[in-house]
C-alpha cells in the first residue's frame, strides 16, 4: 500500500486508510473509487470491500523503513480526516510522520471541519504539509479553515477545478495546485478559471503548480499553461528565514 506515483507533485503514495464517501461535487467521478473497484475485481485483499473505508494497522509504521527522502502523498485512496477514522489511529499516523523528518508528507482532505477540531491534539512537525481540496467557489471556505492549522506548509488542491474560483482566500496559504478532471466522464476546466487562480497566486506570492488540463484522454491536453510548465513548490517559513539569515 505504498507505491511510486505518477502524480506530478509527489514521489509516492502511502495508504494506511483506504475507502471513502462522497462529500461534494468534486467527488462525483472519484478516481480512487474507480481504482478501488478495479482492485477488488482483481482479487486484492485490501480492497475486498471495494471502496468501503478500511483501516490498515500493518501499514502505519511503513515509512520508518524508507531511508531516501521522498515526497509522500498520504491517503491518496481515502481521506485521513474522515469521521470514520478513529482519532487514535489518526494520531498514530501523525506520530509516524513526526518520526520521519527526512520525508515531506502531503496530507489532503475535503473535511477541514474535523481537521480544525483535532489539529491542536496533533504534533505538526515541519515535514507535514496540510492541504484541502477546493473545486469551486462554493467550497472556498475550506481554505479559510485550513489557514488556522499550524502546519509548516498549507496548500490548496484546486483539482478537479469544475467551476470559477475568483475569490480564493490565500491568507496563510503557501501553495496552490490546479488541475482539470480526467477520465471517461471528465468535466471540462475552462481556461479562465485556471487563469483567475494563477493571477490570485501571483498577487499573493503563493507558489503555483499546474498539474494538467485533464480530459477524457488527459495526455492529449498536456500540462503546458500560458506557454510553459508551472512546477513551483512552496518554501517552508523556517527555511525562508534560514536563507535570509545566511545572506
């Protein structure tokens, strides 16, 4: 349940939890659900219940065995802050991340309400990057909730971007990823939506990463935006301070 990833902004995925439930429009064509059903059909033991949420205790300590530094997307096949994930298990996942300073752990949720509820009971070492999904203006409030969390890097995944996002709260946000939906029923992303987010990031001095245009066959549309590839990554506040001190 850890594997190299084709996701452009990470190196690998780690899934101590699998399965989820839909909470907003961005979940409609969930790639993780489709993958879970394929794995179930292939006889995978971990997906014998399809996309039903499951806890995998045997995977909690897995990152302790990885020596080479990596960017690790946590729970690409679930949501760590799902209400059915016991807090004690969530805390154990955080403890593992705390013990692995060589890695950057990228945690993404569509449930910032629970994130905010438990944030003060977790240890936020600098290697934990916390993000929320914001697929349209209706869910921009997730960014405001995220800004209250004491993570060294706070980021927004505007993917799939399925609507205008012209007023994105960026106070306290370090990084924004934009991407269109992909797959058989992909909803199109308008260029004007992506351009609006890009301009807001420029104005707020927030790192901008353009992941993909998406589409039914996403490889045909590529990643180029405004004539170039945007692969910007955030700089944690402490690293920025160290750079200034060294000048």
